């Protein structure tokens, strides 16, 4: 299943993408798509619904984050050997785990806002790259709007091999990143197992698993995002995103 949440920010409704790629409203089945619906009981209820009998959603509504009320936003750093090399950092002996603020989460096509005073905002699937002002990645990775998620949440029955998915990212139509999940240092199963040693993982938790090479930091000279840039990116089977870079706005 491809599960989505659509509508204006804060007023998203649950939906799914049917076999024909059409958006169907799930409001008659579940009130939302969050921790309560992503456990085994909730997913079984959604699976029993007949997509053909669900209301068809007309037009092109905004997609929000496909998971409501994300309990934890966990990230894994330097999880691609070639990305670690371009960053001039050693390959980690075990997963590097840090947390992203859940307030950074937004829809897959919502604008990305440059932080106040930022001159080195980088692109990647986990947007942002912070090496200065201290070593804590949480600051640079968790800025408001730095966590676009989606467009949809794909259940495991549709993904036969998560370690063989092509990835790409363009900036203003120019290909910057090309990669594949098969080159992860630590695969998804290892990451989930490793994180569960240190914290209880719950339905609705989000773990981002690293970015392939091609970030602006590794270019000679380095390149960074500026107002008006447009990022488009995607992962095989998981859909595409598009974000316009906008200047900082207080509030």
C-alpha cells in the first residue's frame, strides 16, 4: 500500500494511492495515519478496505508528511562510504545516530527555508549539513523545514528489497546525487536493530538512513543552496519530491 496524508497544513486527511495511481480518501476507514494506525491492527484494518470503493479525490491537493505525530525522528550519519570520503570523514565502525527535531518535518513539496544567516545550507535526502558551530549535527539537520517526508509511506508488502533502490537528486535541473541503497555501510535491518539497543522503537517513528555522494560540500569549490533554487529528488518505488528554497522568515 501507498499511504498518504493530503490537504492543508494541520488539516491533512488520510488517503492511499490505488493501483492506477489515483488518490483515494481513507477518512471512512481511519481518522489519520499515525502511530495508532501503523501498528499491526491498524494496518490490517486499512488493508481490508477496497480501494475501488473509497472516494476518489479530485484535483492535485498538497501532500503532507505521510505520518502524523511522528514520535521520534532518528537519523543515521555517514552511511554511504563514498559520501564519507567526499566529506573527508572516516568510515564509521558502527552507525552514527543523531536526532532531528520533529518540528522540522513538513510535506514533500513544501518550500525549504534557509536558516537565519546561513551561507552553507547543503542538499541531500536529509537536507542540511552542519559541520560548524560545534559538532552536534542535530542543530544543522533539524532546522525548521529541513525534514520533508513523503510523498507516501510504502508498506513492506510492496518493497521486496529495500537494499536495491536507486536514489537521485537534482538542483535546478542539474543532477547532483546518484546512488543506490545497496551501497549503504549499514543496511536497514542493521540500523533498526542497532537503534533498538538504545531506545524503544514505536509505530510512527521515522529513521532516515543516510545520503549518497554528490553533496555541495564535496564539490571543488563547494556549492550551497540559495534563495530560488529548486530541488527535485526521488527514491525508486517511493515517489518524488520538489522543494523551492526560500529565505528565512521569522515566525
